[in-house]
């Protein structure tokens, strides 16, 4: 089981409260977790990754275990605390503005 | 008893304003989708409880929302807008070739006959259609592919397809407008298109009478006169009586003919409304006076409508999709401002009053007249 914490606007869109818990086969990666997230909540398709390029939206970040994974390969294994659900994967809306 | 529902899109959410036919007391619902930009909401003429909304943000991209109960509840539907084939390039601000990239949906136009069919005008400019109530979207590629597409360039607000007019008499005819490419028409249901810009003159482009490149801000049509169109161009108010084959200027005695919004009286096809804005570098009313101008002669002769509107120190803008009319016997006119006011007139512009004063900047206003 993988724990994912969405930004507030996406929790509203997906109609969830608190963390989302997902089942992911094998070693979890950003790609497999996001695939599972979008499969369970189709309304999130296109909101985290661009529909066509599958690239992370520029104002979103992926944090885990106090590290920024945003620039990691989407196929890199996620840290073990994410894989064993002792830590959540955080999807963060970057602070923008002045 | 008749009822009016005003759909307001703002920089930070959508609002639904409702009143009875007197249009004196209003209920305000919202914000829906708080925090998101709502570029446009529009109801189906066939099923008024079916409403489509374009929701977007810099963080989460584009969403399309659909309501089946008049805006009380909403459901996210399809938001995948993929250009047909290899998108190619258009001109960038510096004249270089720039790849076509989807940014947002500016305008949603529900079909006049089928509540499940809806058109979307997007940035970078293209026209999409859904025939399953917004779940799936397909481009009508003949528009971008008709030949002039590589020469289109964005206006200051982006290269947006912002106006979609469906002919009430010819289901094969659609008229669209793009900033800053101009107006285009199809007479075969969207397969083939041609520019309809003859008569437009734009001094800010190298060839002022070029076939494409004109910054059209909005076009309005009265449903009983589908060949007569009124256009607010960047500068100039224009008119055609042959569905765009040729245009002529009807700015007449307007104090400034720059502006964005234009609309036609529901029952008088020769009565039109504009909101003159000072200039393209000063997007606010002339002299700080918010005035709607009305022509009862299809243009050229204009009268200022000021009663109930601020006549000093007013420096808001009225954007292209932010004016609409209802179809009650005494035609109601509505517009929203970038200052967050939505003004209504229940007597075709003679007098005005704000429905709300302090919304986020208003991007669009549409009206539904309900029986």
C-alpha cells in the first residue's frame, strides 16, 4: 500500500479527505503511483501530469522523506519508507506569486 | 413565472446569480471551484440544466465541469485536448515559428439542438467538439489546416479561439474568431474553413487589409438574422450583412471604438451594445466613466447609457465574453467587470444596478432565461 497526500484543490476535485491509499504492484515508482492514482481517480488525469507529454506540471512538486523527487526519473524506485507506507508521497502545489 | 440565471466566470471561481422575472432581488451561489479561473460557463439551449464550464489554473491545468441540475452540482468530465495529427507551428510574437501547444479552453458553445454536443474554443487556437457531453474531445482540424494557420500570431492575451457562433438556420455553418488571426467560417460542418475578414482594416499589422492577422475581440449575432454579425475588433466596431463575406465599420460617434464586449438586443436585431474602452494600452473606460453605448440603428448612431453606472474614478475593464442579454419581454442586459461587479439592466440599458459588487475579476457572463 502507498500513501499519497494531494494538494487541497485536487482533494476537492477527487472528493477525498486526507491521504489517499493506493495499491501498486511491485517496486513503486512515481510513474506507477501516478498511474494507480489516475486509474482510481480519473478526474485527476491531466492535473498532475500533462495529458500528452506525461510531464509533471511545472508548478507541482513531488516530495518524500524530506527530499524533492521532482526531477528524478519517473521510473526510479521510490524510497523504501514510501514503498512500505511509513511515509507518504507528497504532491505539492509550488508557492507562486510575490 | 420566468426566472433568470446568470453564469459568471471569474479569476477565482464561478458564481451563479438567480432572480425571478422582475430581476430586482438576486440570490448568489458560489464560489464554485474556488481558487480556479473559470474562463467560461454556458448552458445548453436544449436543456438549460445542462451547463458546461471551463475551469483552469496554472497549477493543475485544464478541467471541464458539467452540471445536469442547473449548476447545483458538478462533475468533472473529459479534459484531454489533443491536436489532430502533427500540430505544426504558428508565428510567435517575434515572428519565429512556435509549436502549437494547448493552454486552456476560452469558450464553450453548446449545440443548439443536442445537449450532449458542445464546442470548445481553445488556446493555442483550435476548435474542438464533444458529442458525448464533454467526456471526449476531437479537433475540427480543417480550421488550423486550411492554409493560413502557420501565419497566425497571438494577441496580448494569447492566441485564443474565443468566439463560436452556431447558425440557427444552417446546421453546417459555424463562425469563429481568433485573436489575433481574425474571423473564419465553415459552411460544411467544420470540414473546410475560410477567412472572412474582407473589409477589416488593422493599422498595427504590416498589411492593414491582410486576409488574416486581425485582432477580433468578439462577434455577436441576433438569431433571427444569422447573416448579420456585429464585431468588436481591437479598434473599430464592424458589421456584415452577408455572414462575413464583407464588413464595414459602424463605429460612428463612439468616443473610442476600442473595446472587447458586444451584444445584440434579444428582440431588436438592430439594437446593439458595446462598452468603449480607452485604448489598447489603457484598458479602462474613457475619463473614468463606465458607459455602455447603445445603437438602435445597427451601428453608427450611438447613445451613452450611464444611469446607475459609476461616472467618475472608474478604471475597470469589461472583457470579451463578459456581456450577455436575457430574452424576457423587456430585454435584460448584463455585464461583468475586472473590478468584480456584475451590472444588470432590466430595461435594455436605460438604467443599471449592480447584482454583486465584490467578486473576483469577471472573465465571462452568460444568461439563461428560464420558464
